[in-house]
């Protein structure tokens, strides 16, 4: 028997594996069975319609690229869908639904579990409201959400909303920021505080991705009305990462209805987004215009003092101590997101306990470097040059020119510095790609940039912006 399809799929998988998170790979690719290969058409079997849509939605580029690599430019992919067993309609496990919050009721429990515990929104809507599990993470409180210039407005408005849900001008309250700057933390804090002050209210935190998954399942099972009714019972609805709904017109439509209903009934809505509303693409304009009814507040990267305070708070919560100079080093060197800051702190603790060494600046330095490389996979010098050129509005050719024009020299030095920080390339290789310079020039550039970072606040701010473009 010809099992070239098996071979081809095996090859594809090895590429896909390198390009996806282990969790996603296990969830979405492992269950796929290659069925046949007809010319350049590979047919794969997926467990359900949902898988198919998910793959098409999330992984189409990766799939295309991989298939073309093994089957040539005309490669095509065919899906064969195994129909869901209709007796177990709620068992599709969404990625991530249970990751942060194991009690999550909307992780679609098996049908036989539905009689116990919190209610499943699609099955028994209209039951006693207070049995709805809010999906709030108890660790994300206002108390440990450190205040700074960077988040004052959002934090303050969040507090007011929690005190008087539906009773302020901030409805909806839309919080936006880049990743890792505290949106999720803040909206959990709002939910927790509202529940503490008003135990009678029904509060629900839901990621936009969950909303989409639920709606998908509800539609499939003809439960659309139940779905809407369920959401209409909520007094404080928190939707995290609304940008996920981009292009998901069905879910947007239904959310629009829910939104209007809740708003008309003075219920509170809190939304987070990683973009400013007007920059959200593929979100219907009538929904966007609703967002403007309330208040939009952003979260910025905290300044060094606030970062230091956040580090101390995290150390305190985890019962850990770090030498003062290491704290200062972390606060001044990690400038792109708080999540990254936390990641490095965790690695530090782990390293020091494994090696039984006390934590020093040198060790911190190494871990930051390694962390950056791991978290930002395979950044090439070329990629970094492109981002820097884009930022300074010059072409990569201009960057390589042998010129003394100040803005070109600066862009080149920045490109060198960032390449050293984020790529695995040697100084010589970096130099070669930045206008045929030698490794000493790169070394000098790195030093120059470092000096400026330490002394020039505005320059610092600019570098943060560029680095965010690189890592996010
Ligand atoms: P986002 O949702 O914007 O991607 P998160 O809310 O997940 O970001 O925040 C990332 C991490 O940073 C979380 O662990 C959070 O507790 C922490 N964090 C963010 N802002 C603050 C703050 N002001 N004080 C304390 N911790 C913070
Ligand atoms: Mg988040």
C-alpha cells in the first residue's frame, strides 16, 4: 500500500511542531489523521467541524506554507470531518479554557456533570442566578495591582465601576494596552471587588475566545436563544481580549444584542482590547460605536519606580527575597512588559534553587538574555533591521549606506544593539548585515546605545516602543 500521505504528513508535523506552542500542537494537530494523497491534494481527517474551522481560522498560513514546502506550490489540503457524536455535544475542550482557571464552568463540562456545580450556560439557563461561577482569579485583586502614572485612570475608573456597577458614566469601561501590561489583572480585580461589595450581583468574566467557542457550540446545537438568555442574566459582564472577535461576524452580532440589552437595563460591561477601538479591524462599526458610549482608558508600561514596586509586590506575594541590586537591575532592564518581568523572576528563582547559588547580577543578566531568546523565537537580524528601518522610515539599503548622517547612524546602531539582544547572531554576523561593518563597530554601537539608555529618558522611551514592535 502506498503510504506517502503518512510520510508527507509526518514531515509536515515536524515543521508545524517547531512553529506552534506544545499545548496547541497537542490539541489541534496530534488528533489529525492523514487519509490520502492524490497528486498534490492531501486529505486529512479532523475530529469535528469545529477543528476544521479552528484550523482554517488560526493555522491556515502555517498549513499552507508547510504543505507547499513538501508538495510544491500547487499543494492543496482537503478535510474530512468526523461528525460529532450528538449525544455528547459539550465535550469539545477549548484550548486554554481550563489553563488559568480550573473551576471554569464554561470549559464545557461533560454532560453527566451538569447537574452538579455551577450551571452550564447553554443547558439550564434561568436557574438561580447565584449559582453561576464568575470565573474570577482570586489572585488578581486591586490590592496587588500597583498604582502608577501608567495606569491611574484605568485603575480609578475600574474601582468606581466595581463600587457602582452600571451606575457610572463608564459603561462600557474599555481598557486597552499592549500584551502583558495588566488588562486581565485589572478586569479580574473589578469583578472581585464588585462581588465583594455587592454579593447579590451576578458577575461573569469571560474571554472573547470563550464567548466565540460557546456561541459556536450553541449555534451548532440550536441553543442560540438559551445562549443569549444566559448572558442577559449577568449584572457585570467582563469580556477580555475583544480583539479576538475580529472577523467573527456571528459572535459580534450576538454580542451586539447582548450588549444592547445589558446596557439598556443598566448592567455593567467591561471590555479589554489590545488595540485602541478605532484601530480594531474587522469589528463591526456599530459595535465599535457602542464602545464609545462609555470610557476608554489605557495601561502604559510602568516607569522604573512602579516596576520596582511591582517586583517587590510579586516577591512579597511569593515569599521570596532578592538582593536589592538585582531588583534594581530587573526594573531598569526589563522594559517591554510586566509579564516578561515576571517570567524572568520565575526563571531566576528556579535557577538559583537548582544550582543552589545565590542570585547575582551576572546570573540575572544571563537569564534575561536567555529568556529573551527563548520567548522571542528565532528573530533574525534581517527582521530586526526591517523593524528599525520601518520605525525610522528609511529603507534597509539606506541603513547600510556608508554615511555619517546622524539619523542613519543612530538607526544602524540601534539595529545592531537590538540584534545583539534579540538574535543569536555573532557580532561579526550582525556587522556584516548592517552595512559590512566589523565586530568592533557593533561592539561600540552596543556600548553607545547602552550609555544613552542610562542617561536619556526620551531615548529610553523610544527604545521601548521599538522593542515592543520587535517582541510583540
Ligand atoms: P494583559 O492582560 O494586558 O496581557 P496581564 O493582566 O495578564 O496582562 O498582566 C501580566 C502580568 O503582569 C500579570 O501577572 C499581572 O499580575 C502583572 N501586572 C500587570 N500590571 C500590574 C500592576 N500594576 N501591578 C501588579 N502586577 C501587575
Ligand atoms: Mg490578558
